[in-house]
C-alpha cells in the first residue's frame, strides 16, 4: 500500500525530531559490499552501521578506559 503525502510528511517530521543524520562517504564499490554484508546477516545497512559503531565504541572503552 502506498503512503500518502500526509503520512510521509508525518514520518519525516518524526525522524527530524528523534534522529540525527550522518553522511557517510565510502570508496566506489564499497557501498555494495556493505549492503551485501548487511543483507547476509538480515540487517539493513543502517542497522549494520549503527551496530558496528556501537560495538567498536564498546570495545574501545574496554581496551582504553577514560582516565
């Protein structure tokens, strides 16, 4: 079922109010590699990138705790 303009406007408003956006630039060809990797694990690209960042930050905290 297609969304109406009003529905999309409401979704966009919600996203602007509740999420931050980060522009990610990758070398040519890496986008498809990332997409395939995420799909192979049943994740969206966004979910995969968020998980990768979160896990790396957690690992960095264990390896190098703040002084």
